[in-house]
C-alpha cells in the first residue's frame, strides 16, 4: 500500500494490533500513576493527602491545554511522528521521578514528575487518538479501533497491576512501582514503530493557521452533540477517577485486605475484558448511546452497595469488582466511538476534518476529570480527618464516603447529562443542533 493511499474501511487485524499496542503501554503508566502513586506518597512517604491531591491537580492544570494545541498542530503524518518522538523520553523521565522517588521526596518532587509524565502522555496520546479518528472510513471501522484500543488498554492494565503485585507481594507498593518502571522502559519506546506506518496511512486534514484552530474549536463547542458528549464523558470520568485514586487506601484501611489488592484489580479488569464483546453486541443492536447509559446505571447501582462493607468483607468486595468491571470497557470505548461519530457528522456538515482537534479537547476533559477526581477524593478524606496509621473512626468514615458515595453521585449526574439525547438514539450526532 502506498504511503499516500487512504485506508478507507480496509483495516486488518495487524492494523488493530498496531493501533492497540500503544494503548497497552499507556495503561502500564496510567493505572500505577493514578492508582498507586497517590497512595504511595501518602502512606509510604508520609505526605498529607491534601498536599498530594493539590500537587497532582497543579501539575495537571499546567499541561491542561497542550492537548487541543497539539490536536490543531498535529494534522500531518510528519508532525504526528515528531510529536511521538518527543513524547516518549518526556514520558519516561516523568515515570522515573514518580516510580523511583527518593525517600525524602516531597510535594515538589511529585509535582515535577507528574508534570513531565502528563506532558509526555499528551505527546503520545493525542496522535494515537487522532489516528484512530482519521484512519477508518466508516462507523464499523471506528468501533473496531475503539474496542481494540480498549482491549489492549485492559491487557496493559492487568500487566501493570497483576505482574508487579505478583513479583513484589512481600515488598509493598515501592517494589510494585519499580517493576512497572522496568516494564515501561521496554514497552513505551515500542509505540513508535507501532504507530509510525498508521500515521502515514491516515487521511490527515492538512496544516491550518492558529487562528483557524481557535475558530474551529469555537465551532466544535458550538455543536451541541459535541458539548453533550463531552459533558457526560467528563462527569463519568470524574466518577471513575475518585475510587481509582482512593482504592489502595480503601483496601488497606477499611477492608484490611492489602494482600488482596492484586486480586481485586484482576477481577475488575478481567471482567471488563470478557464483557467487551457483549457490549459491542449491545451497541450494534441497541445503539452505542443506550448501551453506555445501561453501563453507567449498572455500575452506579452495584457500587452503591460498597458503603455497607467493612473489615474482612473480601468476598463481597470481590463480587462488586467483578460486577462493576463489566462496565469498564463500555465506559471507555463507547463514548470514544460516539465522539468519533460526532466528529464524522460535523465533517459531513461543515467539510472540515477536526478529528485531531476534537480529540485534543477530549484529552483535556480526561485529564481534568482525573486530576479533579484525585484532588476531590484526597482533599475530602484529609478534611474528614483521615490520617494513615491513626485509624480514627471519623477518618475511616470520611474515606468510605469519599470512595463509595461521591462516585455514585457523579455517575448519576453523567447519566442525567447524557439521558435526553441518548435515550432516543444510538448517537448524539444524529440530532439537529439547537
């Protein structure tokens, strides 16, 4: 196939693997970064929970708007490849600071490592998402790429958590992070040869002036389906970010089952991987929007049982992990597929290819949700009196409420934001803009 030939809808299994592999590498960073690092700096290094949450939020806010800028600039194959080349070393530098910190590392160390990791993440993730939007030629291709990416994400997440946990079960979080660091040193650089040929085949929209990028961003946010999809996705991502940040602390200080953390994560992510074909089947028959609504309502209903659990309820929590895990693939693949359809619909109406720009804003939303979720959760437990090692009833109650109640509330808000449009059709993009 020639370098300038558009792929249309002729994606092969090798293409799916090439596109999915970088998602596995990012998941190897993402889960330890958002799940293990905050708990490690609180529990092991002794930083106040609020300081950890605010340092992560500050780092995120500084790199927040790089994604739409990259999305506007990254509109040709050479530029996409250059961004990837710059992103890999930045990503590894940040990971080194966060996963291999010194014993006296403080909030400044955490801030610097998070900022480098976030910037590197953007430089890899934006081209990845953009390629996924401009590579396929139809809805079936977009769904295959989205679900393929999420399948690799789940596999990478399982590798990031289960393997380090198995190798360092006796040594705690520091050893788990060290193992994850070694794996990342090998896999992250391999994202370059994986995405390089796909970037060449993608049907990019061409370079545009910066003023055009600002105007196109305004046009995107003026398109009601884009706004509604983004709002619902933000609220749902926020609902997922809070328990992800607090999971290690909850399992350690409420369930008293730290040794079972790897099991809980394996059950959760394994259930998500096994359920993904079922969600794809539902999306094809009932519509992606309605399938996503069902996924969010299911997860909220099951997680509402968690506040009634306590020390030793390992089996009950394991069942909750399995039940909520059924939704993890749908929570990520379905809104991404919907957003890709929104972009395709806008392209058909306006004639502009804003895939990279749209997914730049999508990445901003993801970042903001993850940072806000971490800050909300950690500041809430700190304000509620949670202090590692003290075991006060007030602190434990604050941890339970932040971990198990806040996510359900935000999940229901996401359902409310998505409901008016998605309950009637399979995609927000099919509606007329008011």
